[in-house]
């Protein structure tokens, strides 16, 4: 019982110190026992993997702090029939390389989740068709009525079609099988952070994306580093992050 109370106290103090540190910090360092296997957001359906890539990539629909649905790359969505949904896309968004975000990237990304090598097929298995109405309007038709569609696609990151074509990363690959492509180590999203440095099993460094396309959703002041290092000596096993 004393151990649990002590651990709880450590967690509270840790959380409070983290809050104050983040308010003044320019660099945030987080240590973890594992590492994301790839920077490709469609390669592995795994919590750590998706939490890392979500710093760089965004879905059509995101979540608020209370986990309710929120606009992300789509500003609005509506059901126009029992199996048909329309999503209005955010205008003026650019990928980190400056390429404009359009409906073509949405169609490409959803199709990419169904390609060989993707571990995200379950999120789009119920799709019958994805259609481009215009540059900023897409229509998704499902095989049967699917009322939780907007909720499900919060896990599906949108990638740049042009970047994937240029870098020969048209489909995800499984690094667990020793297969790699450009998307395994590089990233080009629309999210609040840009990938600056990637050293698998050593460290991954993100810098804040200053583009208006990322809006003001970035929580951290300047940069974010996620090294896959061991927990610092003396830290409780549950505390695997450090802010400086």
C-alpha cells in the first residue's frame, strides 16, 4: 500500500513538473523502452507507431481533448444517403514540402491503406468507393450503412500522392520482413511537426511546423524528440518521459 501511495505521489509530482517545464521549455525529450518501427503511417497498426507518426501526419477527422470528433483535414462531413458520406476538405493546407493538399491525396491515401504491406486495412475494409467530387470535396460510399465512419477514419493518416510517387513509396512495406522504402525513414505530412532527424532505435527529432496548414494544434513550444532510450536511473518504471 505504501508503495502504491508513493508511486501515485511521484506521478502527481511528475505531471506537475512536466506542465511547468513545457510552459518554459524549448526542447522536450521523451524516453521510451521501444521505438516506432517506421515513419510510414500505414505500415503498422500499433499504438506507439501511430502516436509517433501523428506528430507529422493528420487524418480527415481528429479528436478534441474530450475525445469527441473534431475537424482536421476535413472541415465538415455529412451523410447524403444510407451508405454515402461527403467530406469538405480544408483549403489552403500544404504538405511540409509545399505541395498543396487536395482530394487526390485523400483518394490516394485511402487506396494505399488497402495495398499489400499495409496494416491499416481494417479501417477502410468497409469502403465500396472513394470519389473525388472536386479539389476540396470527396465522397465515400460504404458497402453497407456505416454510421461510425467518421470515428473510424480518425486513425487514417493522409499522405501526399505526389511525394509518394516521387519517392517510390506508393505502397507501405513491412520493415519486420527487412523491406524498406523512403517512407520508412522520411515523412511529409501536414501535421504540427516536421520530421527533422530519424535514427531508428536511437532518436527521432521533430520541429514545429510553422505553416498555417497545421493550424495552432501543436502543444509543444519548439521541438519534440522521442529517443528510444532506457528510463533514466532512479525513475519509476511508469515514468518514461522527460521534459527539459
